[in-house]
C-alpha cells in the first residue's frame, strides 16, 4: 500500500483522523516524518532541514486555524556531529520563533538514513476542518504554488543557496488564524494543490471547479522549461505548505483584507463530486511519502 491507501485503511479504526491535526479538547496535535531520500536533497543544510521539518508540523497547526504552542523533534542520523546537530536545532528554534511557538526539545536516534520526526501542539476553541464547505463557496489559496518543486530544480542546477532559501517556507500560522473566522473548510497544500482539492471535496461531499490562472511562484516561471513542467510544479508536486480554503462569497472581501499575505480566489465549490481545472477533470495525484505519484 502507498501512504494514502494505508490512511484509508486506518480511517474506520481512528475516527478523529482525517484532518491536518487531531483535536483534543482545545488542543490540536500533529506529527510528521521526513527522510533524506524523499524529503531532503543532498545539499539541504541541517539548518534548513530543522526549519522545514518542524515547519511541516506547524503548517498543520496553521491549517486548523490554531495558535502554535510547542514543537518537538526526533533527530535520527548515522552519527551525531555537533555542528550538524546544532544547526538542525537552530533551524527548528527559528521557525518556531517566526510563528510565535516554542521549540522544546525532542530525542536522538542512530539511523542509517538522516530522518526527522516532528510533532507540534496548537490551541484553538474553534478549529477549522476539511468538511465544512458547501456549493457556492469560493476556493482560495494563500501565497504562491510550486516553490518546493522549483527548489529541487535549483538544487539539481547547483544553486544551493537559493534552493535552501526556498525550502525554508513560512508556515502560514498568522494567515490560518486570520482565516479561521471566515473559512468553511481549510487544509494545507503539502500534498499538492490537486490532491488537496480532492481531499477537501471528499471530506465535504462536494465537487470543486478551479479556473486558471493559478498563483504560480515566479521561481517556477524561471526554471520550468515548458508549460507542462510549469503545471506539474504548481499543481501536482506539493510540499508548498500554503493554505487551501473555502469561503462564503459574502465574506471573501473581508477575508482578503484581513489576511497578511495574498489570498487568491481560484474557483468554486459545486454540486456533485467532480474536481476540475478549466472544465477538465483534474487528476487526483500529488506528493505521497516516497515521492510524487
């Protein structure tokens, strides 16, 4: 089984599962695992790895519209080198401080492959789930799409400083908190825009119709060799950690004024169960653990 199939097998056994984070009273809790072979190109610095690994869990907190409280990480590597270990922790501390959370430690483990397991806790009394949207709502996305795919192209081209910079994404915590009063459904785009739209549609038992142009990152424009590459990077690759949400059209203007970054309307929630881009069926594929499928 791939990751998504395994999750579907667990769905009946684990009722609270299915959103970006689990809700326990007024807390939201999430955990993630990243590996060198699937998540960190060879030239990824340990500082970037610490930022990105912990940031992935903080992104889940953001997707629930919660305030981050604390994060922890397991650092696993073939050996422990002080410079690399401290750089990882410095990255983890920095991303937590950037969103108002606290990095509070973790665990060490010897492992043949460098890996990181991260967990984060947030707090909210009104979480936003994936399952609350209805036909007529507007589909929106924060920021731009394709940064991580562009970063991989830059890593491959030897532009490691720029690639590391792109990999150190800003978890959209402030945007998630601001969107919480407006969003009828929300999740992050870690699996890619296409898969996120399918997951939102499935959770709310609706269809989604998206139209071009989409907010593709300018770096994609610079590294993509053709329109097919641009579409792949922006729509399917994933790992961008933007927020995908739905909003009542009457609230859209207020939400766009309130959110501290760009919030782009890209389509509508519709009746049925189809997910389309420019009137054509949008494939349900994106990032899974082990790579894009």
